[in-house]
C-alpha cells in the first residue's frame, strides 16, 4: 500500500470512500488487579459507540451496552523465520511508501480524535511557530521495535458474528483487521480446545490414554473457530497466528476434569501432550493456516472454574526441553515455542526462572508471553533479546473491586468510556514497559459478556458487541482506543521517546511519526505537539485521545 497525506478536503473524501460510515492466590486469578489494574480509569462511564451511522460512533450513549500478535519478533532474533522473524510482510496493507507494487495511494488523515460519544473524528492540526510544546517527540531516541496488535479468536465471538448479515459481518472483520478501514490487527490467538469463551467445555482428544493421538481431531474447531479465522485471513492474508491451550485433554490431568487440576508428570503423558501440539499445528496447516507459535499453557499457576491446568516450573522446563522442542524438530514443525502465557505475579515468575535457568529448554524458547499482573517481569526478560508479547488485555469489570475502577456489575459488562480510559492506561504502560506486541482479549461478544464459569459468572468487555435481538453491531469505546494506537503504527516501527503529557509515539519504517495523546481532564484541551521540527496545534477532547499521523 502506498501511503500519502493530503489536504483536509482530500483526507475527508478518502475517509468517506473507504467506508468508515457504513488474585491473591494461585486459585483465584480474578481476585487481584495487579500492576496496571485500573490504570487510566478515571472519568465517567458515559456511553457506547454505536456502529450505526457514521464513524463517529454517536449512537447508543446509555453506557449500558459494550465496552501475540504475540508471535512476532521484537528485540533480538527468535530463530527461524515465522513468529520470531520480521512480521512486516503481513500482506494486508500498511507497507511503507513506495513498496505498493502498483497499488493505489491511500490518503491517511493527519489527525484523529475521540471523546465520549464523539469517536473517530477526522481533522487537521494547525502548524504554529510560537509557544511551547505540551508534548515533544524525540524520534532519535528509540526504544523497542513494535510488531503490532492482535486479538483472540473465541467460539462465542463467531457465534455472535454469525447472527449478523453477511455485509455487516464482513464490516466487523474489517473493523478489526483491515489496515484502511479498521484497527489493522496483525496477530490472532487461537485456543487449543476450550477457553472460557468457548460455547462449552471440550478438548481435541478426549479418548482416555490415547498416547498416540489416533483420535485427535479439529472437527469441533471447524464449526466456529476456523470460519472466524478464515474470515480474518480473507481481510488480512498474512495474519500471524499463535495458539495456546487453556486445558489439555482431561485424561492428562490429576483431577480428570476440564476445570482446574494439575498436569500429570509422567513421560507417557508429556510425550502425548507434545504430540497433541504437533497434531494441532499440522491439522491447521492442512486447512491452509500456519500456526507460527505455540505457548504451552494459558495462566499455568491458576486453577479456575473454567478450563485451566496448573504446572510447576520444573515440569514446564522438562516438557519444553525433553518433549515439545525435540518433537517439533523431529517432525519438521516450524512453529516456535514461546514461554507463555504467564499471568500470576505471585507464582509465574517461578516458572520463568525455572525455564530460563534450564539450558536444554531454552534451546527451544523463542520468546515470552505475559499478561495481566506480569508487567513487572518485562524488564528482567529484555536481556534475553527475544520478543516479549503482551498476550491478553485485561477485560474490566473486576469482581474484587480494585480502587480506581467502576464497581463490579454481576449482570453485564459496561463496555463504556471508563473502560476505554482504563484500556488506554494498560496499553500505554505495557508498551512503555517494553513489550513488542499487544493482544486484545475478546474481539467480539454479546453486550452481556458472560463466560462459561457457571459458579461465578464474570461479564467481560469486548471490542465489538453484537446485540442478538436487533442484530446490531456496536463499536465500543475500547475499540477506538485500540485503533488510535494500532491503525497507523506499522509493523517494524520503533517506539520513540516523548516528554510532557500522556503520550506514546512511534516512528514507522517509512519515516512517518505517529503520536497518541490522552487528555484526562474534564474539558477539551488545546494541545501543541512538537514533532519532526514542527509545532502542531489541535484540540484533544475531554477524557479523550488524539492521534497525529505526521510525515
């Protein structure tokens, strides 16, 4: 795609043409907000952003509806091509200027702003010559390489998308994955068997003691997950896919159940589990989908009331070094092994320490996956020169009621502007900590957002909502927050330093500089940005954002 910036009239015309109108303990991950919980969450929870009408999202303002890529490289080299290599060749747009191979120019806006009930407004900054900058970008002071954003495929998401007509469903997929008409996600997470947002509990082989995986099957995935993934691939052909189980088959666990329990440690079971991973990668390849990386276990020290499984650090090291890594080598499987997805800051650092201290296991580890309370572990992993992925965005509506966020609602997710503000704080803090990519959790849900935890339902936010009764697609405030950072920051960009204000900035491979600024105040603020030797002035909405896309 050839990128260009034009006059205000040209920008507005192009924008219309592309169709934007159309826990404290190991058994309780829900009980601890951890670092970053509630970050940036101050402000009102006013309003959803309805998708009906124009791109401003000025529809339902009741506030009662809705709210990795983890395989890509970052600092360092991850080994073979694929997840640890350059993710820039995504095939779905966003390449540097002049490399489009005859593709038409896409005129990008220079200024986009969002505030409560006034989302995604296109404007033009004013160049000024006097006065001091509120935010200054130092594009010579570079930090980590940036590989992109992504989200998680779950059965409940496709279930809701299937209720839409074909045109509106296609629009939803574009809003997530298209570079010109949406957030431009470049990564997709796939659950191996049931996650807590599956329609019900299952694994890919429930035949007891089937150590040779004769009964392994992805037939269940072909019902909802694979159609969802293929719809995304149709929009973003180079989408980077990675996978992790929430639970192994029940016969591999101490309690013989989907929920909770511990991973068995005998050689036969571990060997079979490695084969389970291999069969998964190979079965998806047969469907035309490349799994670029796998993470051995979602939240490996939590035993929950939905699919889960506890591991020790020593067992994880043995599994990777003795079974999973060697089997992938033997079968010629290119998918990389990431040490993820770590979530529990009270116990998961022990798994990181055990595996990183095991030379045999580390021969096969090509990156790290961290989420939720594990942001404090990012800095200690940087010296490994391997990509560090934020694997799951916090979902909001916390039933332990941490300070600074709205009170828990047991009946429905808020999906409101307050969650958008919280989302900004989380994205900002993880990126400033040094991760190379960032993954949303549920991309699509119904507005209520409940999972399969029947004992203590937890309504969770999503980026897009679908109302089953009206077949309405809703763009939530959190969606716009992700898009403010994701759409114009290209894979391969470098994060650069800023001073003043609340901001993130990136320098793209084509030299353009993208700056995202948040105004936490209760009134709009005239803001001056110093970037590339210029001073640009514009208004940032109250409790809102401005993205400046400058070259």
